[in-house]
């Protein structure tokens, strides 16, 4: 197996081995030579993993590499930066990684382990076993999953619960400062949960007596009771991290941090989804468009989903944002790089997507949108695919519709920046006015353009109010398929358009 590295180190340099080597002398009382291994009274060897909690600031590295090595089994910790976060947390060169945030990882792929680390954000909880102990455990056929499980026995996972405020009964939750915390008089402390039976919090998976760990991105250990009360009064819906009291005690005794990345999600309004597509006769059946917002952020947007095509069958929806291709992030990739990754996937590709509202939701919480990703194939016993001849070039215009334009808009301070008009007394809408400098003008809309589709839905036979209502429901992103007025007169009114030729000056690709 070739060596692979995940860039966890800021300089990639090999740390001085002498700085990482610690000598252990034999202790006749305890019978320990290797700190990762203990010999019990009955002669049975037990192995003692080590917990390392890492916390970094934005744009700071953890200061280590995670590697696969040809001659060594397991996920190996290497290049531990001298004096860095990893070394200060207790990580040592040669350690083998057993768990990431309480999830056993020794038996999963290197890329998936790296992914779990990346979506954890700025805090990591790593359970490792010293190199000699790991090798000895493997040679003896020890159950490493059992070793990890025994170490954290009795520690149940926390829950990340989203509570939607009821218009009548509110959130249905209260927090009480724990006795001895003194948080009610201004000191930072710990809080217990009390509920309204059958209320919003109860329905969201919160339990009576739970301990509050985190709320809307803020650790409550950093909050006073009065600050928590002010947050509660100002907020509408809230997202909280809670854990039962007994598990909290065990986490505290073992000095395990309680993180959102460890949590079981409950009632979250948005989830990223991993879609599995199999190419059909006309490709995968969707368009990929790169857009830049006024703030400078760029998004790869999925559009023009063909009705009945592979993308629609996989669950793709118009306007979703693309996060990953085959499990690899596309956040920092250019448009053509993403297109190439899809096309080089061959007949099958997996795409991780989320709605724009979902991205905003996780951004406000300070969490990765990939943290609680749903895999659409997990519950399927078999994924049925159709193998067809790959299309070699983008589809041409269809049914006499030429020069169709797909315009993608993001709502700004002036909305979408256009107004609609309609044919008197009948269906059909057109762009009546375009606001100079607005989103519509930047997207290429022009006055007189006839609207054919709104987010992939044909609206040629819809009346003005129905079209406006459809646009209103689509939120902050809007995709319009339009043609100029003269072209619209020359086409058959009953001809739906599904395939749009790629313009040379737009980053729009048919897949």
C-alpha cells in the first residue's frame, strides 16, 4: 500500500525523534514496561488506550500527519510537531488511531478517517494506542474494537436537538443552574434541563434531567445563567447539545470532551445527502453551474435536473449546492476541476448535496454541513444501475428552441432584481423590468425575456400569480430558463426544453 498523508501539520517537517521518545523503567509493583499494556493478576494482558483532546483556533493546524504505511498496520500518527497542539495533547509519533470522536476507525478507509477529522471542526477527541501495545495486541489477535469500547464503557452519546418554537407554548424548556455552580450569581457554570411534557423540546428528543452542554454554537461553560437567559429570550428556534446526567459524570471522570461531532442528531431541519447516480443514455441528467455571491463566496449549484433522469431518480433537487464528489470536498475547486471529477468517475458517481438554507443553518452553528450527512444508499440492500453508452458531448438544442439561457440568481438587498409581466388574460410570463446592477442583470436576464422554467419546472402555461408564488417558495436561490421574445414566437408552444447548449462565457456544464 502506498503511503498517504493528511495535512495536519503546518510545516510537514519530521519532528526531532529525541523530543518524542520517553523512557519507561520496570515497576515491580505494577509490572509495567510498556505504558500501553498492563498484566493483570491472572496473567492476562490488557491494553490501555490514551485519550487526546485537541483544540485549535481558526486557520491553525493540529500539528501532525495521519498516514498509511506499507509495513505498518493501522492509521499511524507521524510528524508530530514539536510544541504543537498534537504534542501538547499527548499524541506521540507512531501512535495508532483507534477512535475519532468516540467512533471506532481502525477498520475503515484512510480517506474516511481523514473526512471524519475534517468535519469535526476545531476540536478533536482522538483515542490512540501506543505503537508497541498496538502491534502486540494485533499479534495476539486482540479485539481492538473491544479495547476501545471497554475504555469508554457507560458513556452514551450526546444528542444534538433542534427545537422549533411553538407559537402557543414556546420552546417548552427551562434551564436550572446546578447546585454549587454559582452560575446564578454571575459565575460560569453547568445547567440542568426541565421540560414541558409534550412541548417542543420534548418532541425534539430532549429528556428531563439532561445536562446542557452547548446552545447555538456556544459552550455553556462559557456562559453565566443571566447570559443564557438573555439568549433564550432573544432566540426563536434553538439547537442544543445535551447529555444524560450519568453519562456526563463518566465523561468528566475520563476527561472526555463532549462535542457536537460526537452527537446523535435529533429533529434537525436540514441534512446533507449523499446521492448515488448511475449514468443513463444522456449522461447523469443535470447541469452544474458555478456562482459567486456579492460576499465573494463561490458555490457549485446543481440545476436543470432532467425529469425522470438519473439525477432526479437519485433524489437530486434543483438549486442544491454541491459539497463533495465521491467523498472529496469541492469547496476550493474550480468549475472545470469539479466537472472533470464527475466525468472521470465513469458510469457511477456519488454527490453530496445540501440546500442553501441548510448551509446557512450549519454556518450559524459553526458546524460542518457534512457532519450529519445522510447516505441515500444506506438503507438499500442493492443499488440497481443502468449501464448505458456515455455521451461524448453536451446535448444540442431540442424541439426548435435555440439560444435558451439558464440564469441563476441569488437574492440580494433588492431581491432578485427584476419584475414580471404577463400576456393579457392568459398564461405566460416575461421579464418586464430588470434593476440595473441587480442580481438579475448580473445573471444575464434582459427585459422582454420569456420565462420557460422556474427551477426546472415548466411555467409556460402558468399564470402570473402562480409563477410569482413558485418563485417566492424557492428561497434565496432562483434558476430561470428564458428565451428572448423573438425566439419564443418561432418555437412550438408545447415543446418543453430540457437541454441547454453551453455558452462559452459561462461556467455552466451539462452532466
